[in-house]
C-alpha cells in the first residue's frame, strides 16, 4: 500500500482520506489517524496536515504525515 504523498490542490479538490493498514511479525498493527488545518494569516489559503501512526503489539510505532 502506497503512502499518501504531499500535494497542492484547489479547495474543491482535496483528496479523500485513505484508510491505511499495517502489520508486522506479531500481527496486525493499530493505525490511529489525526488531522488539523494550519491557516495562513491574511489569506484564505490553509494547509491540511494528516498524520497516521501505526503501533504494533510490541509497542513499536511509525508515523506518516501528509501535507496538503
């Protein structure tokens, strides 16, 4: 499964949030998702930050962040 890349889009073309999955030797990992917007003062432009964090049964974790 490819990780979502950073992209620049118009407001009406924001891509849907993909569902990411992860697994390792001890089985499926849990994947948590969070998102927030960063507004740019004096402008209607904003940045969407999406972050997925996968955690396995041993407590190891890895994150991926997408900037839109």
